[in-house]
C-alpha cells in the first residue's frame, strides 16, 4: 500500500496537466481506501504504540472522506451523483466537448460533485466547509490529497517498523529450505 500511495503521490506532484492530476487523484483513492479498510487488520500491531494509534484516528477521519470519493467517483457509478455533476457543471454536455471527446469537464464535474456531496447533518461540506469549484480553488483539494498521502506514507512507515519485529526474514541460507515448500502451496482461499 505504501508503495502505491508513494507512486501516485509522486505522479501527482510531478504532473503539470490539470486533467491528468484529476485522473491521478481518482487512481490514488484506491490505495488510500485500501489503507482505511486495513486499519482493523493492523490493530494487533499498532496497539503497541500510542502515537501510532492517535495518528491512525486522525488519518481515519480524512480517509472517511477518501472513502466517500472513491465510492462516488472511482469505485462505482452513482446515477444521483452524475445528475448532480451535470447540474453543477452543465459544460459536461456541451456539444463541442462531446464531439471532441473531451473529458475534462466530466472529470472535474464528477470530482466536484463527489467533494460537495460529503455533507454533515446541516448540509455543510465536512472537510472544506464550503462548496468547491476546482477551477477557482484547485489547491484546496491538492493540499488535502498531499496531506493525506504524506500522513498515510508516514503512518505506514511507522507501522512497518513494528511489523518487521514480528516477521521471520529469510536470508540466502534459509531461502532454499523455504523454497522447497513452494510447490505445496494450496491457493484455495476458501478453506
């Protein structure tokens, strides 16, 4: 997960084309969601470190927003969100963009609809406190993604330090013994 997040993080930072950045953000949502989904699996290891637990709580709140975005714009097609995106960004259906197969406004509109639909009980956007138009304030999302990626990478590195203590690391003397069992691997995960 860390390597995937680092990869997309580096790609987002290096990219200059705004449409490509929007696409990369959508791709980056998947490993971030995987991290959120794995928090429960890491409890046995992370419980050793109070700082790691506190960082996980803070990160989990941000990853809840990532989960929302992934579910609305990357993991599934959400018809209601698509309708809201078109209402918010009618340029999506402008004939000249349809003819040219230009998907900038589609990506922008879907991402903005996903962001702006993350509301509290008073219909206020939870993370940014306002509706977001990425043309006007694209840095608001880029800064958030930068922070989430950086915090996730740092958290995973700290977790790896705990995991490594519990793993038998193979060396050139033991790898041959371990490799002899490779053919006995049963890939039936239903057992």
